[in-house]
């Protein structure tokens, strides 16, 4: 119910999510989408298809429907410098 949620680095962590993690993400995005609550997401996942591979079509559909803007930031990975 927070007025703004920031999910930083979605997609980081274990390669395959557990059913509990997937269920939690579905619930989180269902609630936020249903209540029109803004969510800011950063991720290194390059496109919506890959996002759907990780989080499922249901979550991706909610994210895409609620999105007012996608901003792709390109540049040198500062962690590798």
C-alpha cells in the first residue's frame, strides 16, 4: 500500500525463481496494478520477452499495461571498470 515502490535490479539473483517467489511477484503486481499504485523497476533484463521468461506472462502483462515509459540506458558497466 506504499504510495511508490522501487524494485531495484529485478532479475538479479538465482537463475530460477521458486514457486513462492513467482507467486509473491504475481500478488505484488496484481495489487499494485489493481490499485493504480506506481512502481519503478530497474533491471538488467533486456526486453519484455526475457522478463516474461523470468517472471511469467501474467506479471509482464501487468507491468506493460501499467508502464507509461520504458527507458533503456546504455553505457559502460561501471562494475567492470
